[in-house]
């Protein structure tokens, strides 16, 4: 049995009605061997790391790098833009 760590965003980054599409934000797990390359955040589940079930029985820190793609979508008022990220750990049979 193996595990898969997934992530999804609740929606666009929002600040008082001003929005930046969440697809402008990249994300990558940096400390787990075999993690997929950077993904662009989305509102659907995406795999960001996998491993064996033995590893799940330990406490494993997960280091994540976030990156803003930039561009016209960031030409907004300065401030905090928020969304919720949901991480889900799933055990899978191979």
C-alpha cells in the first residue's frame, strides 16, 4: 500500500472582491524524492507527493515552494490575497 498527498484550492486569491486566478500560483514539494514537478494550483485535486506506507507511519515534514507566475493578473491593489488550500493524504492499493 502506498500514499498520495493531494492539494486543491478553494478558489481564486481574493482581496475585497479583487481576484487573482489561483492558476497563477505554482507549487512544488522540495524534500520528498520522486515528487512531481511544479504544478499550477487548481480547484481540483492534484498529486504533489507519493510514497510507501512505511513512510507514513513516521512524522515526515513536507517542504513546499510556492511561486507566483506574475503577469497582468497581479496588477491589482497591494495587500493580502487569500484562498484556502486543502491537503488530503490518501492510502492507495497498487
